[in-house]
C-alpha cells in the first residue's frame, strides 16, 4: 500500500490555524453555560467559512481535504476541551454532505440554508432501544398512504437531538426475501406525532446533548425521502458510520491533549517524567494514525481497511485513560478532569460491538487466505 509523503500534512494546516485563531481571538464563543449548545459559535464559524469547510465556496466552505478537517477537529476539541463539540462539528460535515448529495430540490429549498448559515442543526436517527443500530433488530417502520408515509416507532441515543431542527430518520419501508429495506426521511422537529424523549442518566459529551424520539403516525410527504427508497442502510448509515469513526480519531487526540494540559495545570507533580512521556507518545501516535486514516478516507482506489486504524487507535486511547485512572487512587483529580475522562471513554466505546465484529472478520479473512 502506498502512502502520501509524511510532510504532506503541512499543506493542510491553514484550516486548523484559521479555526484556532478565531477561538483565541473570540474566546467568548466557547461559552457554554450549563452545557448549552454554543449557537453563536456555530454562526461565526459559518461566517468565516469554517463550519462546513469540506464544501465548495458557493455553499460556504473551502473545499478542504479530509486531512485538513481532521486536524481542525483536533484543534477545536483541544481548545474547547469538549469532545462533544468536536463530535458535533465532525458529524455535521457528514450529515449536510448527505443532504447535498441527495440532490432533492424540496429538501434543499426548505432546510439547507439554515444549516449552511449555522442557524440550524441536523441529527441522524438510527438506533433503537434494545436494538442499537443493528439492521435485523430495528423495527421503526414507514407505511405508505397515498403520497405520504406514516412513521411509527421509537429511536434513541440521537446526538444533538434536543437542539436539532431536522432529523434524518431511517425506517423500514419493505421486506424483500426476509431482508429489511430502509428508507431515510427528513422529519422536521415540529412534525405532528413526533415527541422528543429525554435521556435520563446520560450526562456526557456536552454540548452534544442526546435524546430519544417517539414516532406516532408522523405523516411525512414522499418529497422528504432522502436518497433512493429502500437503500438507506447501505447508502447513508454505513458510509456515515465509517466517516464518523475515522474523523472522530482526531478529536480523541485533541481531547487527550486537553486532558493532559488540564492535569498539568491542576497538579504539575501528578505525573512522573516517564509517565508524562508515555502519555505524550500515545497522543502523538493517535494523531499520526488519525491523519493517515483521514488522508485515505477520500482515496477509494486504495485497498483501505479503516477498521485497522480504528482498532489500534482505540486501544491506545484506552491505555491513555487507564494510565490516568491509576492516578485517581493517589492524586486528587478535579471534577472537570474526571468529566473529560468520562467523555473520552464514552467516545472510544461508541460502536464497540460493531468494531469487535470487524476484528473477527479480519481474522476470518486471514485464515481464509491461508487455506487457499
């Protein structure tokens, strides 16, 4: 496998620098009292063409590379010390690109402008209570009635759901040869029959608040179908998961650096030199892996195995957290440090079951080759 030259990362630092400069010059943008979403930050990012930098200029972006976006996500997370903020920024890149690529004139005219200007958020709704995001276990369905669809079911763990203006909701529209066919629908938050359900006991990743949804005969016009009917799991869910898994490696590196900076500021003597060096080396390694994964994200002609980057990076992050946890028995850790630790742990455990399955697939392919 061929890789770009190591110094190619230098070509992509302008986006990260611009975002860093904005946050340093206007620190009030990161004010998030009680974990509230920083709407003014979102609008300022849009004004500076930093909200959706992967888009072209006519849509408010800079046509930035995936590597540049990854590095900017790391900077945003490190400066804000909020993994949830970095996660939201990364997710919006992917979700709004999905809306644009769908080439649905009705959706573009009615919902895109507020998202591009930073005055609105989009949320993806796939997981369900007791089912996760496993397609065989999902039950939310959409029944066609004349030119509309009636959506019924319940969703959970929806990132940014409480502050979202529109939801992309996956629902079953058919079953072919015992295989469920999923369609994606754009559902505005004010749709009749749509109820936002609070998620008690989940206090993590602020300001990316989470919620559930109850769908009770939500009537959605066929014009709100996103992409091709019946193909949403393969064309939306899977690509989004891969995109998120890869680009979230960089915010993890930023969050770890923020945690280490907080720890040193709180207690300069908490770590022995060799411990400090180990943690720094883990952050450096995660950053390199994250950059390499981001470079290859858009290079579909390469034999890319993204799960390898994800698996190794998550192992390193877990080692980092374990090292910090060992301090907890001997060193007093502040509430903000513990909260940041928890956020990192929550992030690193997202889709853990799915990635374990991918590890098994890697092993199966290895042994299959050996038997040929």
